[in-house]
C-alpha cells in the first residue's frame, strides 16, 4: 500500500444462509455493504471486495468514510 492509503478494519458478520446454501456477510459500520459466498472463505473474500468498492464509492461522492468503534459485552445466559 505505497499509495498513502490507510488500512481500515471492519467487523464482518457472517451468517449461514440455508435459502442460498452458503453464507451471507454484512458490515455493520457500512450500511448496505453486504455480500455472500458458497463457503465462509468465498463470502469473506467477496465482502472484502465489497468493502473496497463501498469505501471507494463513498470517497468519490465526497462522503466521510467511517472508522469502526466496537465494544464487547458479556452477558450471562
């Protein structure tokens, strides 16, 4: 990444999708940024590309690209 771009990290939620017979991936910090794949690996590869395109589109539109702020919460269940 010699072009001065910063590295962004986002949480990806991966869910099994029985209707699709594969996996559904979404990025909570980037509403509308979703993808899917037949395997976990394919879904993660596809959502990485979706994130890159989503961020590129936001930059082209002059929108601020959000970082991510996350917290872990422990509950007794």
